[in-house]
């Protein structure tokens, strides 16, 4: 009977360790989700790296890229490329 009690005690301790690690894992997963959201928010605000004042603003760059893409897909552009 003493051996069974010792086994039960060890198993109880191990179960406590497993339960604590499970709780920590759940807590870390929730924190990871919060950090991911915060990182994405900072990225969209341009706060992840120092901004170079000489850089083109994102809105201007996107507008320029749209104009360039439209020019590349225009019929005149395609007919010249086919020649």
C-alpha cells in the first residue's frame, strides 16, 4: 500500500505541473493574440520603424501605383507590346 500512495502522490504532483503549464499556455496564447493585434495596428500607423521624412506618403504612392497600373493595361500600351 505504501508504494501505491507514493505513486499517487507523484502522479498528483505531475498533474499539478501539467495543469499549471496548461494554464500558462492558455494565458500566453491570449497574450500572443493581443500582441499580434497591437503589432498590426502599429504597422498600419507606421510606428514600427522610424519614418524618413523624404519618403513618399503611402497615399501618394498608392495613387501613383494605380495610375501606373492603369497605364500599363491601357489598349494603346498592349498594341505597342504586340508589335
